C-alpha cells in the first residue's frame, strides 16, 4: 500500500480538509448531512482539539473550561469521517494529489479543501516581538494567566494595551478588563469598529467605552515598543510619532488577519496581491480538485474574517462535491458584538452608498444609543442597519435585508418601541451562520423534518442547527417557531424571559399577592433557579418588573435601586432626542392652557434656547435641553404650575380633546372638562405600554378618539366608550364597549378597563394587541368591565383609587431631593459642562440639530456657521442680533452665538 494514497482498497472519493476552524467544521457537517455514501472525509488540524468556535473566543475569558467545540461530538464518530488532530500539513503537490504533514507522512486526496484560516499579525514596529496576539484558545489562556501573574508580580493593577479597535480588539479588551486589567485601546481610525459601523455608530461606541473606563487612543498608529528597566510605572512603553507615550505591562495586537496561504503559495496556486488563495464563485482555486474556503480564500480581492461567509463557502463546496451547482454570492458582512453589557451590530449597506439611499437615524449620545436604517429612496426596501447600545431590532431586521419592510422604517427603532409584528417569508434567512431560513423552522414545527413536531428551542437547534454558532438569531427563531405553533393549534410558553418562567400577567399577580417592593425580592421568590445570572436580570425583565412595582405602589421610580431597572427616558424623566439632548413636555390636560402658563413656557424656551413645537397630542414640546439643564427648566415649570407630562414613560401620555360645548356650536357634551378630568385621574399610572386617550364633544370626532387606547365620544344622552384603538405603523380602530354613559359610570368603567389591562397584558403590548389576543376579544372586556364576570370590578376600582390618592408628580419630587438631583449631570467632574459635540443650525427662526453634512461643510468653511452647545440666553443684544438691528458690528453679532468671525450664518 502506498503511503501517498492511504487505503487503496477504499474506492470512495477522498475529500481532504486542511484546517480546524468553523469553515472546516461546517464543510464536514454539510457533507455528512447530505449522506453521500461515495465520499470519505479526512480533516487535518494542527491544534490538539477538534474544530472549535473562534468567533466565540471571548467566552473563554469568562469560563476557562469552555472548549467552544462546534456541533455535536458524534460527527467525529461517523465512519465516513477521520479526524487528525495535532497534525500540521506542510506540503502540497497538486500533480500527485498529495499533502504531507510535519512528520513526513504523505496523504493522498481526490478533492482537497484548504480551510487554513488566518494568523494574527503584529504591527511592523521596533519591539513587536514583545507583543502578544489574540487568535486561539491558547492565546486566551495565556493572556488570562499573564494578567494575573503581572498583578501578583507588580503588586498593582496591570496596565494592558490592545492595538486594534475592531471586533477582535474589542473582544480582547473586554476580556482583559474582565480580569481586572486597566485597558487602553489604540486604534488607527477616529472611531471604533470602522469596518462595521458608520461614524455616528462608531463615535457612540467610543463614548460608551470611555464611560465604562476604557482609555482610548484614537487616530494614531504606534511607532515603537520599548522595554523599561524601571517597572514601577510599566514594563513597556508604547510610543507614537505624535502625542504622549502609553505605559503598558502587556500589549496585545488584534489588527486584522493575514491569510495562511503558505501551502497554496508553495504549490503555485493563484494568489491575490493582498494575500489569500484566489477563488471563483464555485470556491475553486487555480488548480483542479483544490478548493479554498474561509479566511484563506480571496474572493474578488477580499479575504473576510467573518463566520457567515466562511460557512456559505463551505456549503457551496459541499454542494459542488455532491454534484450541485451552488455559487458563492459574496460576503455577508453582518456582525454582532456584546461588550461590557452593550450591544453592537450592523449589516448590509451601513454607509448608505447605494444610489438614492435614505438613512433613518435615532441617536441618544448621553445614553449611548445609536440606531440607523438604510433604505431605498422610496423608504420601502431595507438596505442595511447600524445599532449601538441597543441592538434588539437587529435580529428582526437582518432577515429582511433586500426586502420590502412591512411598516415605515422608523417603526423598527427603539424610539418607537420597536413593536412591529411581522411574518417572515419562508425564504428569509433567519440564521446566516447555518443558512437556516424561516421555512426550515416552520417545517420542523409541523413535523415535516423529523417526523415529529419540534416545539422547543433545544429541539429546534438540534433539528435545524439554527443558533448553534453565534446565537444572535435565536430571538427571531423563537418568534417564528412560536407563531407557527399557534398556527398549528399548539400551546406556546409565555415565559416573560429566560430569567422568569412566568408570563408577565402571572408574575404581576404573584408580586401583587406577595406585596413585594423590589426587584431583588421578585427575583428571589419568582426568578428561574436554573439560571445563575438571574440576579442581574435583562433588558426584558428589569423594566417590566419596574413597571409592575410602580403600578402597584406609586413610589418614586428612581428610588431604592429602581433607577437601574428603568429605560433610558425614564431614568432622565425626559425623552432623549437624536443628538443626545432631551425634550421637555409638561402636562397640559386636554390641551387647555392659560395665557400665564403659555408665557411661562415661552420664557423658559427663550432662557434656555429651546426649539418649541405644538405636538400632535395638543402639548407644547420644548426640544434641545441638556441633561444638566433639566432640573433648572423644571424648577421654572413647577413654579408656574406645570407637572410632568410623562411623555417619556410607559404610562398615560395625554388626553386629546376638542372644544366641545365650551365654545363649539356643534358640541353636545363638555369634552374639555371630561378630558381634563380623565387626564388628572389617570396621570402617572405605569402600564405595560404607553396609553393615549381622546374625548370628542360630538359625532364629528375632531379629537380622533377612535384612534386611541380609550376613546370617549359625546352623545346627546351621555358618552360612548371605545377601547383598543391604535395609531402608529399598524393602526386599529377602537371598538365600542358601552354607550350613553353618565360621567360617573364612564369613570367607573375606565377604572376597570385600565387596571385590567395593567394586570393582564404582556410587556410592551398596546391595548389593541392585548384585546386581539384575549380569548373573546372585546366581548371578554365587556364581560369583565361591564358585567363584572370575574367578580373583580370592586378590586379594580379600589386599586385605581389608591393610585389617585397616592399620586405625586415625579419632577416635583425630584426637585425637592438633592440626592435625586445628582442624577442630572452630564459629567461627574464638571456637572454643568455641556457636551461639546452638540452643534445646531438656525432654521425658521429656531435651532435644530445640524446634520453630519452640515457639520462637515462648516469645518471646511463651505457651509453655515454652527451654534455650539451653549445656546445663548435671549437678551436685548441677542434680540437685536436676531432682528438685524443696526449698531452692531458683524463680529459682535457672531460672538453672541459663539461663531467664528470669519464664518457666516
């Protein structure tokens, strides 16, 4: 038997795979899944372990025992497969179709797949031999050991510097910081993750990491690394061409990838000038029967270090080896990262380079939230997205890349609640790592895949491989599975999240019954004992429990640890806007306001330089307030008799009213008086989602009451009550619940309806969706509210009355407590300092945030002068400037608004 060709009696076609990363594993998995009996597969990896998930290396920092092995272990027990660990392939002869390992053993092949991946380069500087890298499990283990060793040796916190601010660099930085190191990130660009994020997202990430304690050295490359004899400061010094040196005890490089194309180079395969083995759309190389996949493969001049394209290449080769005609269609550049509890994700055309592309952006600089969707010029087809701080829309939107959105783009961003319910088409890809589409999941639920219905995520993962690699697709996969289960008449678990096995309404009742008052108490009694991280909670259960506690006890929402549970807007008691400032929206019940109060609002707007607008909800909204200005603004407003309008909370937002019989000749009831009465009764109550009410004084319906969660329309005999209306992306008309009610009966039914909704709806569920999902719908609501079929009407009314009796305005409570006021500081060391990144432009005699294009034009002197964060107080001088009054020189005018003298307004 010739050693060059192995077992000469085995006539099966031999596929040799060189490499032990995700691409190699996916190829073996794809070939065995096809049950092609004519193949035998050999995998050669130089590492001691079977293929493991390099994408999840950061998990090794958290758990030394996590070997990150991919897939099921039984794949290596398949008689078709031979696994050769600790075997380095060093030679390739395409003429004889053989490969040679480091021990000199020759192995024959019929088809060779090179999946050798890449290596981690070090920057080409003096002293680079002292720089560590982050690429393998061994690298992670060494870094962890070294950080702890340095801490013991030096007797202080080790100083670690990571060169590279991309995905791998940030993972390494997070892992080192998690083990107690002081971490500096050096990056050649002005913002992090520039390969995946646009500038807005990248700069938001910069601020988030700086806030978490990372030191950032941006826009520079290191020039040299030297060893220090005196280690009291640091063991090394990282120097730059300009600027200060960076002291470092440990330096780690994560600056990209270098394709490991040595085998191909020595064998004469076609290589790209930028490195990597050149492949075509079939993943074939320049030599017959030799293929390349993953990071070593160069397609159209690019080597890509992401798992999704690597897996796609593996599927193409598997299909081709089994007689198919699959083609590689290009790189899926989607990426998702969780660092220091922050989500970062992007996909598609993140920079909006597609001709005619539109960008829909929401930014909250103070809270570190940035979200952007890129769509076609008709705002219908999704082209890409960027998410920093909150990437929850990512899993729902990524499968829709290149497809028409089911609602307007802004409805998918966090500012709108992200509550769009959508059905993915069967061919929409849910899991790009394993190429699983929605149709695969639905077939599994219906039993068409295994012969038995699959009704849990564990079974779904085993059956379809969905979510078995990076896991980012699991929330969407769960939605698709559960929706199909309901379609098939199956029961679906309503667990609120992984930390609570109970549905929201069940948890609410248990918390109410036990009289619990804190998140810790709720967790200890009703959290999932199977999850060790339950005490931390998540973005689902924390605000949901906070809302429950607020609805039950009407206590100040930021006291006793409740502040950490709240959403961004609730923490600031204001709505964050696109440039990181806030809007102030005081309550104006039913839209009725006195001239004195109008004057007070005008004075506040002038004094703080705020943009003013009458909102669609009959309120006056003041935009552009910085965090540290909010208490000063509200002190003025509270003194003028205003209360919080709670436009920031999951609560009653407003009651819209027409003029009614007060002035209108068509009115049949006093809609203004009723609107004010309703708003003052239900103000401040926390609920599963926001609520909006409307009161119309006649059938002409000027207040649009049937588009509200509760709508009241006057009749000659009283009031008709409508429930479950909804505007927004999926509008719903409210349905008639009861008619011709007197004032007291109307309030009684409203009490019951609102409190029943608070107790029984799911989290983030508007009343329209709640009624739709209730068995019996509005008829069930009628039975409970009007007929008292559950015998709980008295209890619901008493609960509402307790809320009315205990109500306290949140802003008044804040101003009366110096400790509460400490929350409203942009910077701890300079509480009154503004965010210097804020830039404005004057339009229609008011300020608005400058766009990125306007900022760039201003920097080059080709655009308008931009106002800085310190919008001037209105005075006689500024009024003169605004009116163009004579007697002021141009330089004096510009100085008033903080503009350079050579600029133009």
